[in-house]
C-alpha cells in the first residue's frame, strides 16, 4: 500500500475521531473575541454585528459531546485499518516471494483476513449498542433478554467465525 494512501486513511480516521471539537474551538474563539459567555449550562446572549448568535454558539459548544461517539468508533477503525495495511504489506511481500517461486494463490489468505476482521468488527458493533440499550431498559426481564441475545451474537462472532477461519487455514 502506498504511503500516501496510508496517510490519507489514517488522516480521515483521526479527523473523524476529533471532528466534534472543531465547532467547539470555533465557538470558543468567537465568544472570546466578542467577549461573550459560553458554557454548556445555558444559552447566553452574544451580540455580533447587531445580531444575537448566542443560541448558535451554544449549539456549536455542545457539539463536543459527539466526541463520546466518534472517538470510541474511531479506535476500532484505526485498528482495522492498521490490520489491513499490515495485511496488504504482508501479502505484497508473500506475492513477491511466490512470484519468484511460481506460486501466486492468495485467495484463501484473503478469506481468512476478511473473516477475522468481520469477527472483530461484528462483536464490537453488537456489544456497544446492546450495552446502551440494556442500560436504558427498565424491566429486569428485558435486560436479561437483551443480554442473552448479545451473548448468542457474540458467541457466533467470536467462536463460529474463528473456527471457520481455522478450517480455512488448515485446508
């Protein structure tokens, strides 16, 4: 993989992770320059060029809370992208070695990689929303049903897919 492609990929993921802070910094700068009060508690009036932009500044200021969503989703994206970069580099090295020896079949290795990545991503995508939903579910029986469903899905993602990967690697 080209270094420019890697830099763009990592840049996009890091931008996604810290994107909610951009409006916060802009709102803070505007509030500081114009001498306005800005906090998360309530909307404060801020007159700029004869117009009250306090509500807009407040909205921009609380966008930083989206960080609680973007940062945790960016970490697995960084891990998956790093694994893809590593795998592509490894495959390219193996391809070069196999081309020299005359063998160039990497289809099975590609399946193993994508099943492994799917297992990791699937278990992350099922566990986080399920934890949020189960924390908000009021009756205890509902929490138990959600927990059982998550356990079954996680079992499939973390046991069945790795067994499939092992079988593919074995043959």
